[in-house]
C-alpha cells in the first residue's frame, strides 16, 4: 500500500485530489489532509515519512515553502497550485512535479508516471533523494539556445531549433540547418551532447547527433541495428550504434 500525505487548505480541492488518487491507484492510502504550515510541521515531526506528498503552495497561514525552512522533509513532493509563479522555487526543494489547478486525471497520471520512473520499487531513502536531485537538475538545467559560426568576415547566429543534426567528418564538427545549409561549429560532438536538450536531440553513434525533424526514414539494419536516412545528407551509412538502439527507440517513442 502506498502512503500519501495531502497538504491542502481548500476542502473541495483536497477531496477531489483524494478521489482522483483512489481512481488512479486503489492501493493508495491517504494518511491525512493538512491545511496549514504549522500543522504540517507538527505532523512531519511526529510521524513516519510518507512515500509521497501532495502539497498546495498557498496554505491558510502562509506558503508551504516555509515548511522546508522549519523541518527536513525527505519525501518527494508534487506541488499543486492555481499559480505558475512558484514553479522555479518549487524545484529547489524536493519537488518532482508541479501541477496547476484545477487538477485533472491526465495531469495527475503524468505526475505519477514521473514518480514511478524516478523512484522504482525497493528504492532506499538515500538513493531516492539522489534520483530526485538528478531529476531536479535536469528540469532546471539550461541548454544552449544558439550557436555562433563564422561565414567569411561575418558572424552568423544559428538558433538550435533550426538545426536538423550535428555530425563530424575529418575532425571537424558540422551542423545542417533546416534551409539545408552546412555550418562549421567550434565544438566536439561530445561537448554538443552535453549542450543540447536530450529531449530534442539524440546521440546515435560517434559521428551523429540527430533531431526528429532531421530524420526522413528509419530502416532495420543488420545485427539488430538501425539505419537512418537524413535530410540534406548523401551519407548512406548513418547507422545507430548497437548499444544505442534501445535508447534511440525510447527517445523516438517518448
């Protein structure tokens, strides 16, 4: 049975959340519904840590962030609020998600899927917090938005969203943009792998980092590998490395 705590000062919102939780997973046990910062601090100091906390941000006697200032909370938190102005601050504590009110079943299910991905069964408390920390870093990490490349005596700015893929050839790194132009970049592919958003770009082998918009076709290849046909490319040997095939499929199907 999964033990959940709800911190919410609106009775109707609390009741709706409790009912939605039971619909999503009948094994969920709502330990208590608390409506103030003061009561929350008292509850955490007197009870065992729940597996998950749903926490409204604006409570009857203040903001729920004050709870973290008074007592250490090791449980993962999903914030619920009618306002989006607190999103960044939410991810500086134990938050794994941030749901805007009114809460619907779809957004709640997505939050639970994120929880289950981050915190598999049997996860210890220490490793749980490590995984939440990694997730928070990913959520707040800033990826590169543009590159600067030299064209003759001029500098050109290339928005990352305009890039179909990156590749290396003869120890030089290039990118191909949506206007089918090739540009030299002063980065290695290993560096680019850290600089671009992994939800938008995928490293498929030692030579290529691709985006969905750069792929024309994906073809089954020998030895359980995959072959890609890329836009504006005459390379007939763009192969997804065997060890990257599953992560590439997961990226396609996210």
